[in-house]
C-alpha cells in the first residue's frame, strides 16, 4: 500500500487575481472615499432648511392630583389648557420623555419648555436645558394638532 501525500487545504489554486483588477478596486475605493469626504466637508448634496422661528411659547406642564395636566404660559402664568386624566397619550409620553431626560441630567422642572412654530409651519417642542428637540410634525398631523391648539389658546381673542 502506498501512502497518499497530505493535502494542503490552504494552498492557492493557481490563477492569482490579475494585478489590474486589484489596482482598479483600490482606485475605486480611493475615489469613493475622496468623494464622500469632499461631499461632507463642502455640503454637496445636503439639504438645509432655512426655517426661522415664527411663534414661540414658553410652557410649564404640571401634573394634577387626579392625573390631569395643566399647561401654563411660563411668561405670565396664564393657564392655557388642562388635559383631562387618561387622555392625550402623545402629549403625555412626549412630556414624560422630556421629564426623564431632565431627571437623568439632574435638572429641575422650573425651566420652561419651548413650543415653536417655524416659518415653514412645522412645530417643535424644545428643551433648552437638555438640548432635546421633538419635531412634532414627524408624528402626524393629529399629534402636532394637539400642540398647535396650545399655541392658538395663547393668542388673545380677536376683537
């Protein structure tokens, strides 16, 4: 009986990759990295909205004993709205998220939140203390309408 020579499973099977293919792949990779870097530094292809604040309202949200929420204008203390218990889940969860971020950062509830209507018509809720911002229109018109009503309730009635 003859012994078979051991097979080297890691041996290359001939036909090395042509150098041209390797150089082409390296050139393509270098080009992609260059274009990406150039695009990032020169803002090529990026879109920037030039929206300006159109209407700003500083708000305080206070939990009531019955589970309701009172929303007041932080500039004058006027009650703008009272949210009934177990209603308005989106507003409650948004404010819970803001309160949690403040608690995590050791910030009290004294500072007001900012509700902004932008020149584009969109709405944002902003906490300047934590830097957190929610673009309310991203959650649908029904959700942003809740906050739009708060802005409308802050305006004096028309004569």
